[in-house]
C-alpha cells in the first residue's frame, strides 16, 4: 500500500447494481481513473474530511489516497492529516 496524490474527477450517487451508494473516481496524473464505491452514510464523513458542505463541490478537489494497485483503502485531505476509511 502506498500514499498517492490524486484529484477527484467525478462523483455519482445512485443504485450501483446491488446497493444505493456513492461512487468517487480519482485521477493520478496522466494515468487512468480508479473508482471506489461506498454507502450513503459515509458521504457526511467524507465532506468533513475535505471541509466541504456540498457533494457537488468534490470534483476537482486534490486529495491523497492510501491504495494498492487494485484497491483504495483511505481517502485523505491533501494538506491535513485527515483521513476516511473506505
């Protein structure tokens, strides 16, 4: 697992095959996107980490992610030691 700098490229709310939840996609420089899914109850916690009031404000936000090649484990504030476990 490593910590990577990233930018939130897109956010979606909806029914993702078997559950209602949220999807966030990250971009790492020139590489492709990596997306994570989580339950609706985590949205408020995610907004607190980034000190935002609205879900729609997330795209374009710089962040850090603790991730492996295939899985994102935590999303963090770009400048502060504030993380949310996904």
